[in-house]
C-alpha cells in the first residue's frame, strides 16, 4: 500500500514547523498570522496611496468654469485683459499635474491644460508669432492624447490648419484639416466637423483645387445641419456666422462671376449674423474678415467705391490681428495691379491701407516671458 506523505514531509511547512501529527506548530501558525497581517497592511497602504490626490471635484469644476469664461471672452474682449489670467491658470494646472491625483482627475486636468494651451496658441497666432503658436498647438495635441479626448485633438488639428493657411502653406492646411476628421473614431458631435471641412474647403480653393473646394464646402454645410451643441463656446465653437464667412472666402478664391456673387451673399450673411448676435459672441476679427471679403468681391466686380465703403468698416478699428493685417496687405497689392493701377480711388484706398497696417496688432507679446 502507498503511504501519503505529510505536509511537513512535502515541504509545505518549514522543517520543524509541524508537530508529530503533521499539524502546524504554534510557531508556524504565528508566522502565518504575521504574514497575513503584512499582506493586509500592504493592501491598506496601496489603498491609501491610490486615494491620495491634490485636487477634488470642486477644483476641477472651477477650472472648467474658468476655461469656459476665457474661451467666451476671448472672442470679444481685448487680448491684454485676458492674457495674464490665461498664463496664470495654465501654470496652476501644470503644477497640479506634477503632483498626484486619480487617473480620471489626471485626464480631466490634461483636457483643461490642453484648452488653456489652445487659448495661448490663438493669442500667439493673432499676434503673428507662428513659432509660439505651433509650440502651443503641439502641446494641445499631446494633452488630448494623454486625456484620450478626441474632440480636443480634432480642435488642435483645426488650429494647426488655420495657422498653416495664414503661413501660405495651403496644401498642409488642407491635409491637417482632413487629418482632424480622420484621426480616432470621430472628431466629435458638435460643430468641429463643420469647422474642419470649412477649413479644408478654404485651403483647397486657395491652392486652386476648385472641384475639391466646392465638394468639401457642400459637406461642411451638411455637417452644420447635423451638428449638435458644442461643449464650449467662444474659440472652441464654430458659429454659423463664422461658417458663412469661411464660405465667402472660399467662393471668392474659386472665382468666376457666379461664384463671386455667391461670395458676396455669403459674406453679407456673415456680417448680418454677427451684427444681430449677442454682443459677447461678436468677433471683431471675424467681422472685419467678412467686410474684407466683401471689399475684395466688389473689386473683382469692378466696384471700387463699393469696396471702399466696406473697407471703411475695417479702418475704424484701433488694432488688427495678424491675419487681418495680411488680408489688408493682400488687398493693397490687388489695388496696385491691373485694372486698378493709376485709378485715383484705388490709390487713396492703398494709401489708407498702408497707414492702418503700420499699427501694431498689440503693443508687444504679453503671453511669454521676455
């Protein structure tokens, strides 16, 4: 017959830890208790460590409220009034990210940080500092990836497309807008898809791809109809007025008598929507851009006086963003070419443009330390 070995003989207990009958000795049992207590304490320490956080729900709620207000105010308030708070809030979020918080809280902080960097990127672009704008935008992409937040990543691509457009790199602007539509599962349920498609259409028209521009413009209009509400307003949304302004710019670049008349109608619609909208939603820069498109369209139709009337709306501003300055200088170049060269009214407009574009967009760049 086979004899079953005892637990001590099998090595389940250390030598000398089992009694004559094979049961654990008192010493072995005490060791088991101590081991169990140590394991329990290890779990308790892990629980305490996991519970440590340097933020709470109220802190995150306040950050969200601050970002929402700054994004809304950015549209209508002067930059020097907003820049210090954007910088201070961003520094506070970065400081918290260096500490400890729950994973969901970390992702939340990355979304806040990304949006604040997005605001900083807009400031830099408006002031004509493309290098700083590009750096801020790349940080937005990184924050969006860390938070696994596709809508913020799509917004970052839309901003990069915008920056490439104003740098004159229309192919890259179109490709970035297209990438924003394709990365991840979807860009979001708000107006971001309409924004990306509108940016792509404008860039395609600028590089001379008329067919793609018009096709994409139609898709942008369909995306507007299907869009749900945006999570945030201001620079993180894409108002209907802005889409009409982009439509006017796109049709103007496509050219031809029929498209120019459509561009005039679209730009007039943008102006109308901006003027009747809430005061806090009125973007002076976008309104100026719509007036400039109208002036350019009137010039293309041979109506210099009509162009001058629209330009007078722009000349009344005290300062211009970098993009508006670029548009004005392009218009001055157009006025100096055929068939306008030598016309007294054209020369007067050119002189006025040279005068107003000599003004700084903002006195210095307050967004970065010197």
